[in-house]
C-alpha cells in the first residue's frame, strides 16, 4: 500500500475526534465510525494517528478495523454502490445484479473506478426485504433492481456529475 | 472471607467465594486440562480468554458445559470434570482445533515441548473426524523470532504478553472468523514493527507458531572450520536453567557441567559472560558515581536517574517508545557486547590472530541477544563483535545432537582470562541483580570503606516494581527496580512527568529478569520454575570466593594492561555505545 502523507488539518481533525471521545481507548469503535464518516475510509496513516490519540497500540486499532466489515481501508468512490446480499435479495437475483455492476464498471467488490466516481460493496440486509433485490447508492435506495436496469442507474449518476461539473 | 460449599467429582469442598472452578479443582488435586489459559501467580500475569473450550466441565442443573477457567464457583454446585459428556466434548474440541493445524510434528521446532501435542496425547486423540480447509499464512522471520502462523491456535497468550505485560503493542488478533490471525498492524513483518524481540511471546506460545531463529547450524559450521578459533561466553541465567532440558529439577545449578559440555562440543576457550558483567559494573558503576557527583554538585545538565542498559529488548523499547529520553540510560554496552569487544581486541591480540579468524559464540537466556549482536554499531569492518548468539534451548539441542550425556558430565572450570568472575556478576541473571552488583562496587568506590554486608535483601524479590534506599555512608541512594516492560513504562512515565525520586533504576524486560528470558527452557506457565532459578542464582553468588566486581583480579589486570581506567577513552570506544531514535 503506498504511503500517504496526511495533511496537517486532517491529523488535527482526527485528534479532535479522539478528544471529543475523551481520548479513551474504550471509545475506539466510535472514533473509527466518526473518522470514517469524515474521511470516507481508514488508511494505515489515519489508524496511526488514532492510536496516538487514544494512547493504544496501532495493532489494536488495525485489529478492530479488520474485524468489522463496516470499516474499510480502501477509499470509497464518490458514489458508493452497495448491493444487498441478504437472504431475500440473494434469492431474488442480487448476485446477477452484482455481476452486472462489476461488468459495467470493470471493478471488483471493494474497489473503486479509476475516476474515483464509483465503488462497489456488498452488504447484508438494509431492512427493505420487500423491495428485494436492493441496491443503495450513497443514501438512496433502489428496489427490485433487475440486471437490465444497472446501466441506467450508473448513467443517472454519471450524468449527474457531468451536470455538476458544467455548473461548477 | 465468605466461603462456598460444592462438590467436584463427588468430593465435597469448601472454597472461598469468587474463585474459578479451575482454581477450586486444582486446590484438591484435580488437574482440569487447559490450553489457552495461563497464569503466572507471583508475576500477576494471566491469560484467560476462555477461548479454547478444552477445560469444559459439567455442572449439575446447567444446560451447557461450563469453561472451568472462567466460571466462578457458587454454593451448592455439583461439578463433574470427567463425565462421558465432558470427555466427548473435550475430544471434539481438540479434533476441531487439530483439523486446522499442520501435521508436521515430526519436524516441528516445538515437538516435545508443545502444549497442543501434549494435550492431544492426554486426550487420547487417535483420529480426526473433521476434514476441511486449512488456514495458510506466510511465514515471517526476523533477526530473532520466527512466526509460523499456520500453527497458531488463537490462544492469545502472546497478545497478553505483548500488550498487557510488556505494553509493546505489536501483536493483535486481526481479521475475522477463519481468516483471523495474530499479527502486527497492517500485517507488516516483525522486523518492521516496534517489536523489542524480548521473546516473551515465544516463551508462552503453546505451539510452534512462535519460535526463536535457530542458529545452531552456524555454530556447528564454525566449530568444524579448522581456520577459526571459536570461543564461547555463557550468560549467568543459563547455568540456573539448562539442567531442566535434561530432566533435572528446576533450580539445579549446572555451571560445571555446562563448562564441560561446551569443551566437549569443541570450543577452543570456554569463557563467561559473567566476566563482562563485572566489567559492566566497573563502567556503569563509575558512570553512576560520575553523574551522581555532578548532579549533587548542582550541574543541571546531568540527568538522574541513571538507567541500566544491559538488556537489548529494553534498549529497543525506549528507542521506539521514549526517544526523547535516550540520554538517561547508561551508555554502557551490555555484558554480551562488552565481552565481544574485548575478545576481538584484547584477547585476539593475546592469541596473535586477526578478529576475522576469531568466532565469538554466546549462550544466552534471551532471543533479543540475536538481534543485539547484529546491530551495526557492534561491528568493525562488517565483522561483528559477537558472531552468533544461541539460546539456552538451542545449546541443549546442540548437546543432545553431539551425543553428550549431560547428567554424567564432571564439573569443570572456565578458562582464563575471560572466564573469571564474581558473585556480583552471577546475580545479573535475576531481577534486582544488576543494581545489587552495582551497589556493591559503587559503595566501596564512593565511600572507600568496606561494605559491612553483601546481601541486599531489600533489592531482591519478584514484585514487578520495587524500591529501596541504600545508605552510602550518610548519602541515601534511592533505587528503583522494574522487570517486565509494562512496569518499566510506569517508571519511565514518572520520569517524564518529573515525579521520579530515584537516583538509579534497574530495568530488565522479562518478568523475573533473565532467568525468565525468552530463550530459557519453557516454563509452561509454572511460576515456581522461575522462583527456583532465582534461588539458584543467589546460591551461586554465595558460592563464589569473590563477590564484588572490582575485586575480580582479571578485571583489575585488564584495566592495567589494556583499558587504563573505567570511562577512559579506550573504554569509551570499546565498552560504551549510543542509542538511536527509531520512531
């Protein structure tokens, strides 16, 4: 993994979050949650700062990060796509939906597209089994997704960003 | 203290409340088998994850079996430790553990000393009914420790030692489920981590997952090379433990047999690290008195306390974790390295040979010594002062390999000049020993009076942190002692916070000091073994005719012929060192 040099204000942001949780080692999971929420992912350098902030070993931080599937060390795309692999979604064809997303975007699960726009992840049940199979993009939920609709969903976001760049 | 009544295997027992089933059973001689659990009583070390489930017992009225190591007793409990249900469960658990363990016992470094192998034997496992995927993980080697994680059973003992006891924080369980392993952060190799190579993970690993780097082959090669003169030094703690490898009672002193065995192995000169320990006291003791004198005279640049620097794991620990305090430890090299430096100059000159033709082997209770002798500052023209450091265990293997019947060997003496030593040097092998040896010399040098007594009971013991005040003829010298790096950390944090009241502090990385070193015969969780070794070390001190380092005649001669005086320019060059920020 290439070494990243964290910006001074990123380091300060992480340390502030640690302070918010009173620099307690027992708050490690909460700190990781909040930091990932701010930065999108938890690269090694970020974990080192958290270890310093909570006065615990970086091995321990890494142990927790690798234990919970929610935490990721890989940068997420601007539009993180999650395909539900829970039982209901699975039996209604989530696997084919996933395969179509991988084919369209040419990335594997856990990876991001080269332009950084999209990343694919799997998750287990968002509690919308009646809409199976379910796909989420960012905060938005798509229900009863068929493989044939995948292209359209991707285009919706791709065009969305093209529009954004025009207005910007 | 409240007590509870219960029965274990139909035996009525009255025990105090709050203890575990395992402890209650052990009190009446029932030895419930355990695998992950480990408790070293007097050292306050306990690993109790309740993970392996080998110690399950049946409790009447309870639906599921109870893990004895982490289930407390209560009044009226009826416990069965060997019912059919219990035995079946234990065997099933064992078979499941073995179904994901390599079957290379015949060639495993831990064979014969493996807790997992012993347990499979004890439980009479004759087949494994579960076949499935086996976890595989790359091997990781470093200057001192090998990791073969395929053999890990996730008992977490190494994690307890690395994090709670030593506070080094290198090892942690990572990943989840079948993928989980014990590893440094980001799965980096050990030699990229802040590992100190103290070897306490190796000392407690129940399987062959963590072992020392085996250097016996290099020693055999050197011994069979006719162009080399091969000399050997043996650390103080080795003589108090080596016998255990040959089924002798723990605490049996085998100094004479050790020397005889080394001679039969073919070493040209059998020397003693104790000689260099006496030399260490001359240098470190002088440094202590110098710093103390300047400090008392009001020199603000001179810092106290002075910390001992004999232990390579401790040195690496503060280089990684307290780099801003690198000016506090003594600059004196460890006895192993002082020996090497003198051997490859003074002694090589005496023999009239080049340093490249002299091979120095050391026998150490320690795995960090392997790393220490490879440090660049201890080399001249790329030739190390100490060529190979092997552990007590590796020496035992060499002796067995060479068909030597250790128990029937006669007692023999070390060679001169580097084999002469005092009682002060012997006690370097236990916590409290280095500072007691320093006190014996520093007192007499400072006061110019003879010590009224040589045994400083107030400096001895197994408490993790100890302190004592020694009266230097009207000058009270405050001394601190810590063994185990977690305890050392506490004293260091006090110094950092300006709260330390000590003039001098002795630090040893391993619990118990070198007698409990990572290279010693495995104690298998029995703290009595360490205590007996400690008794043996003090006995050896008492047996010595000379018990103060500055009275060692060969040390006096070494200064007259070669070094001049303690802290001289030559002594500085050969016997002192500097430290490096490793953050």
